[in-house]
C-alpha cells in the first residue's frame, strides 16, 4: 500500500510540473494610439521571453489584411492607424495568438 501511495504521489508531482510548463508561455500584447496617426503594439510572453520576430497582422472587419509585419528587436510593432474598424493580431503560432480590437486602442 505504501508503494502505491509513493508511486501515485510521484505521478501527481510530474503531472503538476507538466501542467505548469504548458501554461508558462502565455502570449501578451497591448497596443496604444500614439496620437499622431500611428499605433504601437508591444508583445511578449508571460515567462518573460521576448516577442521579437512574432508575426503581426492588422485586419479590417471582413478579415482583409491591411498591414502585416513582425515585432522588432524591442518587441514592438508600429503601423499607421487605419481609417476603418480593425483588429490587431499577435500570432506566435497555434494556441499563442492575441487579438486586440481597434476600438480598445486608446492614447
């Protein structure tokens, strides 16, 4: 019986460890209006890693791509503010995407 509990405890510890790893890399992205007709977005991950090189896409309501690029070495992406309703997508791969609605971007 003691062996059963020891083995079960070991399996539980390993499962908790793997769960922690799975959630340790959550993408984060925030954007703000610079007040000069441009928008700046900053991106990173919850574990502190940089967002440099992450794909960024600006789309209108219908999904048409208005602007596309990548986060720079400072984990920033700058673009001209569209004249139509839009959203910004920080896309670091499956399960690692963040969408920011243009109406939520303020100075």
